[in-house]
C-alpha cells in the first residue's frame, strides 16, 4: 500500500514541485491549500506531469475545526510537509499581525490536528533567514540563529522554536526543518513554477517579468557591498533539487533514521552568485539584454549568504545537481509559458 503524505500549501511554488516528486516516489499525496496565493489549476498540471491527480482539499488552516476535520478524513496519513504560509518579506513588514496570525495559527492547528490522529512525522519549510546576518560563511546548521529582519523571517525562527519545544515534549513526534537558501527555477515541463502575487519581491521573477515586458526595468539594490562586484551574493537553488530533498527527508523520518527528534538541514548548493552574475547568466542563456539600473540598497539585505551543504550530504545523502544556467532557463521557460497561457 502507498504511504499517504499531507502537503499543506501544495498548490504553491515549492509545494507543487514537492507533490510531483512525492508522486514519482510512489507516495499518495493529499494537498491542503486555501488558494490565497496559488491556483487550483496546479492540480491538473500535476496530473499532466505525473499522470496522477493528487487529492485536493481547499481548507483554511487558520480554522482549527476545519483543520481537525480534514485530518480526521486523512488520519491514515503517515506524515505532513508543511508549506502553507505567507512569504513576502516586504508585505510582512507592512502587515506583521497578518503574518504572525496566518503562519502560526496554521502551524499550530496542523500540529494539533496531526498529533490528535497519531501522524507523527513533520517536515517544516524553513529559511536561511533564521541565520540573520551570519558572521561565518559558509553557514553551517550550527551557526547561531538570530532574530530575522522581517516578521516573515521571524515566523520561521519562532516556528523552529515551537517545533523544538513540541518534539521535546513528545515521545513519538519527529520533525525536520529544511532551511532553504534562494529557490528559483521551475519544473522542466514548463507546467508549474513560481506565480508571484503582484510585483515580485525576489530577483528571478523580477528578471523574467522584465524580460517578458511585464515590468519596465529591474532595479539592482546596491553595488557597494563588500563583494567581488559590489552586489549581494546568494546561494540560488533549483526548486526541483529542493523538492527532491523533501522526499528524502520524509523517508528519513518514516524509516526512523533521524538522530534527534528535531533536525535542521540547509538546502543550498554551497555556491554563491552575485546579483550581476545572475543578470549576466540570464543574458547569456536567453541571448538578450536585460533592462536594469543600479539603485540604493534595500533594507534588510545582507551582503553574502551561502550554505555549507556538508550535513545534508552526510545525513540525507542529498546534494543539488542543477546548475545556475538550468535554473535560469527553466525560470524563463516557465515565464514564457505563463504569458502565452495568460494564467
Ligand atoms: N534584488 C534586486 N532587485 C530586485 C530583487 C532582488 O537587486 O528587484 C537583489 C536583492 O537585493 C538581493 C538579491 O537580489 O541582493 C536576492 O534577493 P531576493 O529577494 O531574490 O532574495 P533574498 O535573499 O532577499 O530572500 C530570500 C527569500 C526569503 C528569505 C531570504 C533569506 O526570498 O524568503 O532569502 O535570506 F527570507
């Protein structure tokens, strides 16, 4: 019999790519999503790619009763991967209460509902933002966490603390927190990818929308950082590599291979690229010129962030194999498909 995994936020960017990898690894997938920042069309696109239609339930996980009901229906699930959360850094600064309410109510309701039904395995979608401004690079999982700049980031840090308390209080509950660096790219089919709501905050969707003519010009936030070309350095990782790591993490919990009841893993490539590196590679890959202008720094940006990937390699046997060019060409392919379909 197939093992059933509940994927909250499974119609979103990373959730949908993970649902595909789970299906391809013979898991039965149940997607819970409130569609607040995603579309139900993702379900048919997952079918198109895998030949399998995952079960879909539209549910607001802030609603504890509704959450409890859906977990009652799917109490035969063996684990949960929790993506459902608001994620826009800038918006979280404007609307902190909305972020704390949404991200914590949904986390707490999910944890409560799943433990009520003995579903004791949990993968959490965390972020490198929990490291704040690191004083050592590459960042290992032992680096101190710091209060992140944004309320969004703080929801990730506090969520990890909640998981720490909760796993310690339980004999049976185990969790893995996956700390993403900068996920970009899209599924090679071009069927699914990132669907930013309104004006993108992040570099790659801003680049592809500029190239597609949706935005006039990319603003590069600062070229006076202490880096090789003055622009900030990040560890960009292909979303398909990221998705595969979730499947490995789930299997680790199911096989009870975890060494602690709460484990943390960085998900990055270990290679840092500057903003200008990304722009130059985009121009090479697409053989076009990008309209951009250097402007002042953006609040909260750190000069450099890239992962140590050793722990994930050693304990999960996972490392990213997709290169920057592949990340860029798949993002561009997705953007062009999006425009032609006018989703
Ligand atoms: N950038 C620009 N112009 C833009 C957008 C971004 O120059 O229009 C620059 C940023 O200043 C930064 C780099 O591109 O130097 C990457 O910015 P992103 O917004 O793409 O990514 P961040 O590293 O700021 O944020 C990402 C995730 C967050 C997470 C954070 C953790 O998107 O969810 O990493 O460090 F909190």
